[in-house]
């Protein structure tokens, strides 16, 4: 199967503002330390790690919200590593992102219809209100939600608006950054089932960042485990859970409390 | 005799809808009780009501809160604060915002002991050091002189736990204490809370939405929907055979990494409709009651 | 879509537009009408002197001259009419100076806070240096150079106060810039200026509104102070500050000459600040 993304030796450093001296630039902190992997078209890849692992940074690098320090990111054959904003703009509709915090990912002053229509307008789509309605249908929200404001929706509904906004552009790739972490277990189930269905129906490629291994197991074909900016595992999901390789993976698995009081945990 | 007995507690927004609907639950000394709640604004309301820290827009509309044999709601405000201060403590949810960034760690633990409970400073500091060691912080002296932003989230949560146990409270309310933490850190923190609780014999009211955590950490649990108790049982009974359809649906929605087919079944609309009907019936009877 | 949240009433918490919004709007509205139609509303000519009617008390006190509702000053001029005409100067300064200060300060603050980088560096340093000048001295200097007059006062206020707007708006813009919906706009392909106007600006408006009304209140006071020390407009047109200055001299014989303009000034400034608070509450769709 052809690869949608090819990542080679990706390195990314950010300025460490906490350690900035009075004069001169802040020291660079290396977050991603040379990652190499690929994402096949139509697959669902899970990216797992604790805080400080760099998983969010990796996600943002994939959609070029951040620029790598070195290495290469190839999207469908094109090298997007160091493209400028202007060069990226026409390509942006092909890779979209859904954010973690349903409170801050939707502008509180815009109605749902404006939030979904916005990217469509930017990329010159036609029949915009039609597409907005269809996007809402796809995510299972009633059409009259279009006139609501974000604060009139629950967390799960807001996440679905975020998904609608992403799929409205008919992208090839979607990055979901911890999108169910703030949701209750039922909303989480709804959102994840929705994603599963959309991936199938729309032929999307999905990268799913999470710290929840149980969700990853259910959703993803391939799993990448990050630890402190390096890849420690990159295998098919079933394989990973049956025979965890790295010590860190095992540590992650053991840290999860299974809802079974009989099994001792501590 | 339960240390904490909440009887028919109702809470609501002032001139607005109810947030808690006649909730009753008990926690004995040394017992950990979990409370699981789907979602919504009122999840920590019970804990806040017990500790007397409800937000100004919320008021108690009925019921009793018995702490160590006294109904807190019947006491005058100053007396209530004193009792709560002496008997109870909170382990808050977010370690990032629970500590004052302008003060060092040491005073944040000892000030309460010295100013409000009248301890001598030397005693308070010795106690702080002991507790920090108990929560497995390697260099208690150095940490006491540090500022919160110099420490990691896990470490801050340990400090908050130590701080909660400082005055030997009989009741601790833990309000989703590990939601903001990494999964590996969460395990350490939960282990710590359990050990401290067992060692000090404290009653623990544990608020969470994570059934996995409840199964490992608590002896009894209450499940609430829209502020109404729908199930109240021991943890063993609950996970073996939940009685209420809503609880069963919650279990079915919880993913397990050992079984890829398990979980991720959202609560069916029929179950939601049924439990909402129960809530509506409750509201009707309360209006006529 | 069923969920527990709609049963707990969180989304039903709304703040109602309070009494203070209506009261302050009523006062300011009245003042605006009085100022606009002063020549027709004011009962007497504000400049007409009649030495035989000097220091007449207000209408409800014994010995008052009918037709002079709030009494007369030492030159026999009607206090009420002078206050009404004084509103013209006060409100002009408030509205014009407030608006210009707001536009300049908020724009620079927005650019600095959102674009960061060298734009922020430049604007922030500018603000720091600018704020180092002592404001009262600066404004007196400015008026001495430009000569007295309405536009000199307006310029003096703008020149000093824009930094207040810039600082606050910059901080807000920075906080907004960290929000995920800004990142989302970028992912969608929006350019920077577009993001600034569409995503950041609407969320910064509540703060700007409060600052603007506060600024208007300040402008009224500054004008009053300047006319108190005779550095204000050069014509004989009455100003509240000028009336207060005159009233000071005859406070024992004719308290009304001081008290009424002072009271009007106080109420006006108070109304501006309360208006801002009330508007902010009223138009904020996001409630936690």
C-alpha cells in the first residue's frame, strides 16, 4: 500500500523560554530526536506516550503547525518539511487536525455554522451551507445545531463539531490529538465510533494521539510508542499488545487500571 | 457508625435547576468510597458541599451532612468552618493550580497548621518533613524551600496529598486527583493515597469518572446520573453484576485493553431515556413533596 | 442527543442586564440629548450676565429668582444653562478622545500581542519609553506648544492614554493566541492578519469596551482639570471644570455654583464606568 506520510530522521527543537537569559536567545530544547516512520494510506495509526514524550509536538509537525529543525516530512510524495506558509496554504486542506480541548478549540464568539464554514470559504469551496449541513449529518448532529454557540453544546457535541470542521474539507489525512481525553466514557465511545465509521466511509488516513492504550487497541492498525522524543515501538497494534517489546510499553500497560476489582493492582 | 453520613442532600443553582437530587451516602472510617458520575458541572459538588466550599451561585436546598456525629448544615458558619478545618481535608484535582505560585512549598503546608490550628512552627515543619518523606519525596528539605513551578505535576500532587494528611483529618475528599496526570504517575499516586489512607485510618470520599480507578481503589461506590443516585453498592457486587441499567451501560462503554472488542459501546438512547424519566419522576415528586 | 449535562442546568445560568446598565445609559443618553440640543433646551443664555441677579439660590430655596432652576453664579449667569452647555465640551472630548485613543491603542496592542516577534519588540519598547514621561507635565507641555483649544485637549489625552489600551489588549491578544481555535484557523489555511481579525478581535472586544468607557470617564476628568487651571478651550463657552474653579471662590455665599457642576461631573464619570461593566456582562456569550 502506498504511504501517505514518510518521515525521515525528524528532529524538532523549541526555544526553552523558562531558561532564557537576559540577553541573547533562549536555549533550544530538543523535543523530537530523530524519528523515522511511515503512515500507509487509509490506515489508522496510534501515537502513544506520556507527557514529555513529544507526541503532541509530533502531531503538530505532521500538519506543519511547527517547522522541523532537520529531517524530512513527505506528504503524498511532496516534501513539506520547510515549505513557507504561502506554499503550504493550498495543500492545507489535505491534512487537518482535531484538537484536544473542546472548550478552547471552538471560538466562543462564532456559531457552529460559521466555525464549519470558515475553512470551506478559505479554500474556495462552493455550496457552502450545503456542505455544512452534510458535515453535521456525518457526525450525527442535528442540522439546527448550526445556529448554536459552542457554550450551548456539551463536550462531546463540541468535539463532534471539531470533527465536522475537519471532514468538511474532504481531507486525505486527519490528526486527532487526544480528542477524547476530556470526555466522559459514553461521549468518548460515541466520538470514537464516529471516527471509526468516518475512516471507513470517507477513506481517511488517521493519526490518533492518545495516552489511553485501551482506546488505541480498539481503533488503530499500527501503534507508535514515543518516549522522551524517540520511537521505542512501531508495530502492528495486535502484535504490540500480545508481545510488548520495550520496557516502557510494558510499564504503560501495567499502569492501566482495568475495571476488575478481583485483580490486584498495586 | 459512619464517620460521614450524607442524608438526602439536595443542591441547586440559586433560583435554578437542581444539581444534586436527595443524595444519600455514607463513608466509615478507613473505608474508601468512590463516586462515579458521567459528566456535567456538578461532579465535585458533593465533596464541595461537605467541605463547605460550594461556589456562590449554588445553595443547599435540603438534607443533612453528618460529620462525626454533628449535622454540619445546622451549625453556625464559623463553627462549621472550624469543625471542617479540624476534621476534613481536600486533595484537589489540578496540581498545577492548587498550589500558590508565589509561595514556597514549606509554608503552603505549615501555614494552615500554625495559623488556623495553632501548632508551633517547629512542630509544623517537622510534621511537613515527615509527611513529605512518607509520600516518597527524596529530599524534603530542598522541596520545602522550592517554588511550585520548579516541580513536576506528579511531585506537586504528592505534596498536595501530604498537605491533606497534615492535620490528621478523619475524612479526605479526593476530587479526581489523578485526572491531570500521566497514566504511569497516576498509578503511583493512587497507590500512595491508598497506603496513606490505610495507614492513617482516614475515611476517603473519592470522586472520579474512571471505573477502572474505582475498581482498584474503592470498597464501595455510588453511581450518579444528573445528581441522582442510581446505584449504591460494594465494588465487588457492582462489577460482578450491576443492578441499574445505566451502571451496566457505563461498564459496557469502558474500554479494556485486554479485550479489543470490549467497551466503546455508548450508553444506548433507551437507557438514557429511562434514567431521564426517573429523574423527571423524582423532580415531580419533589415538587409536590 | 441525550446527555446528563442538560439536566444540571449549567447552560441556563445567565447574567441579566442589570440596573446599572440602564441607569448609566439613561444618564448618559440624557446628557447626549442635552448636549446636542443645548441652544434649544437650555432655559437661558449661558453667557448672559445680569449683575442684579448675581448669586441667586436654586429654585427650592427662599429668595430664589424664578426661571433660574439651579440658581446663578456671581455674574448672574444661569447655572443650569451653563451646565447644559458645558456638557457639549465634556462629551465631545469624551467621545472623540476616547474613540481615537481606543483605536490607536487597541490596534497596536493587538498587533503586538498576536504577531509577536519584532513587531511586539518594537511596540513594547515604544510603550515602555512612552510611559516613562510624566503624564501631567507632558500634557501641559503639549498644550503650551499647541495652544489651548478642544483639539489640543483631545490630542493630549490620546497621546498619553493610548499606552494603557495597548498594554492590556496586548496581554489579552497573547492569551487568545494560545487558544486551540487559533491553531485551528491556521490549519484551515487562514493567514495571520485574517486570524487576528476574525478569531482574536471578537474575543478581545469585551475588554476593549470596558477600557473605552473608562477612558471616556478619564477624558471628562482631564478636561475638567485642564479647564480648572484655565488651560482648556479658549472661548467663553462654559465648562464644568471652569465652573468648579469659579464656584470655589464663592463656596460660602453660593454653594450651588460649585456643587451642581461637581455633582454632574461625578455622575457622568461614574456612569461611564458602570456602562462599560454593564455592556461587558450583557454581550458576553460565554459564561462558565
